[in-house]
């Protein structure tokens, strides 16, 4: 029987990840992130806060701890505490948590120059906090802050610290590369040194990404014998951030033989999007596993190879993560890329038509135009000489008024299949008023209105008032699709994107014969 070594994932998005500049989660946001991480993503543990920080932190930990107690998850919810006598322990107890991650100094330089104490004094202070925590019913893990510096510059102090604590009831010793200074070979050697010297202790590794090596270092720590690793969703964290949860899971699952993770890969995209929304920090389009473009092939050669024998696919198949492979449209596109996109839309064309469309897409790509699958009906119409003035949904006119201390008002006139409709509505903004007026028209004639999923405005560098604005809107009606509008006015560019979406729906019969992805 093969023995699979269990590796714990402790996610610290809500504690270390919140040190990202400009990021502060509300108590409700923290609760929902923690709930999804534990129940759906199935990480083993979550670090949700630092003791003593604020009243808001106290409210958040109480909310999460109450839920955890009801669900039986309380031993998986952890709070950072400090070597401060009874203060952190009392704070954590008041918040209802049961696990303290005690932050100790893992480098003698920090003991001497930051605490201005001797190693013996710091160790005694740590022991006192641990004894008090145990008397209050808390479980204790110990962080060796800046361990990576300490084990290189003052290993005798690190060993002195561990030797003085190894007989206490400490669940895990956590080894942070606080300043992100290690490379993979060092990480392996230093973690193995700890594991070999203390085979009966459990070690976690906590990576930072200053040299863009956090994932590689995490991988090597597991190879060296660490039984737990720390991550954040989307790699949030101070400076360059921490090891991203999604990448760590992908790497460990694919490259570490003989290990087992609890994490559900199909839920990584969901938590990534939620944290993106709550943090305001956008996911780079090329970020592995969770980025918008990470499963998108651009080269026509690659599309051709995939058509014939999946020749350009690796083990990171998108279906593992609840996603689908895409084939981008641009100057590198070939007939195979076009064919893949036409298949997605359910459109069949002869080879001559596909050749003409390919030529047109390459021409647009040379001009740096953004082209999506959902642009194809328009490109097909243009190439095959079906003019856009045959569009079924036309914006005849619109009027938007915005006065101080009053909600914006919009009147919209649409021509739909030759009939003219007009409606007026208020909204929370100018574009919202426009959409609500259009929605009234659609409700009147019983047409499905797409749901707005995402809205991105891009302004060229320089910020000039006469610069063009591109508005990119992601919609959902049966499946997700995206449209773009370009104008010198932001509202006008959004309206153009909206009209494009309505005509795509009309052309493709979205919501009537399309199945949800």
C-alpha cells in the first residue's frame, strides 16, 4: 500500500494578505472569504487576523469564530498573537478563537536590536505566554519571524530557541522567509536541516515573493520535509506578496510525488475572483491558473496542433480548474484558431469564408485591435457584406441628465425589428439610468436582458481629458461574453459596448438555445 504524506495548506489572506497596501477587508468580507476557503476550497487552516489591531478585527474574529464553533471548524481558525504577556491571549480568548500563532523572533539580531533583550530573556517571555495560553485553553503554533535570516546568520540562536520550546505543547513551528531572501536550493537545505535535527516536530514554511521565488521555495520546502505551507489568495501580501494559493496547489499536485492535498482545484477560480472583488487588486490576465488568459492559445500553429492531437497542452488542463481552453484572435491567428472560435459559437462556414475572415482578423490584429470570440458575428457580417445597418437593435437616441443631489435620469429610444420603443428611468449613475431604461423596454417586449458581470474602464496614459476611453463589459446570459466600446466619453463608450451586446444576443439567440457553461 502506498503511503501518501498529507501536506497542510494554511491560507493567510485575511492576515498577511491584508498587509497589501490599500487592502482592508470588512468583517463580513473576512467571514465570507474564511467560509469559502474552509468549506469549498477546503484549505486545512485559515489565519484570519492579528490580535490587538482594531475593534474591526475583533468583530471579524468573533463572527468567524462563532460560525466555526457552530460548524466544528474552530480548530482550523487561527489568530496571530504577540509576545506581550497576557494581552494577545486575552484578546484571542475574548474573540472566541482557540488557536494562537505566536510571533517570536527567529533571528538574534532582531532580539538584540528590536526587542533590546538577550536571547534568554526573549525565550523566557515566550514560555510565559505559552503557559498562559495553555491555561486559557488555547492551542499554540510558533512563528520564528525572519527565520531565513536567523538560520543563516545565527543558527545557534535558532537551535537554542527550538531546544527551549520543543518539550512544550506546540503544534507547529512555522518557518517564515519573511524578507523573501531565499532561493530554492537554500530553502531545501535549510528546511531539511530543521527536519533532520528535529524529526519529531512539525514544520510549516511561509514564503514571501521578493525574488519571484515564493512558489519554487514552497515546493522545495515540501521536498525537504515541511508538512505545512502558507499561501494567500492571488499572492496578496506585503511588498511583492506571498506564495499564491492557486500556483502552490498546482505545483504541489503535479510535481511532488507521494503527497496529498485536501484543496478542491475547481474552487480556486471562485475564491480568486471573490478576493479580487473584495480587495480591489485585479488579477493579472497572465497569472497562472486564475488569470483570464492563462488557458488561451494565440498562435494558429498551436490551435492546429490541438485540433490534431492536443499537441500544445500540458498537465494544467483548464477543466481541472473548472475552466475551458480559449483560442485568441489576432495577427497570429490561423484558420485553426478561427475554426475553434466558430465552433464555440455554433457557426458553420465554408473554407473560402473562413479564409476571408482569417485575413480580416489578421488585418485588425496588425492595428492592435482587441478581438474576442463575441466580435466574430460582426466580423463575419462585415466580411460577407452584411452591413451593420441591418442590425436588429438600433439606438435611435438617448438623453441623460445629471443634476446635483438628484439621481441621474435617462430617456432611451430604441428601434427593435423595425418598431420604435421609448422609456425613461432613474439610476444610481448615468450609465445605470441608461441600462434601466433599456431594461424597461426589454421587459415590455419580453426580451431577455443580459446581466452585467464585470466593467473595466481603460484610459490611455497621460490622463488627457480628450483621450479615448475603452469600456470593456463582461455579460452573462446563458454563458459569459464580453463587449467593448470606445469613445472620448466614458458613459458613451459603455453605451456602445451595451448596444454591441444586445445585437450579439439578438444574432446568436443567447438565453434561448444556449446552455449555461
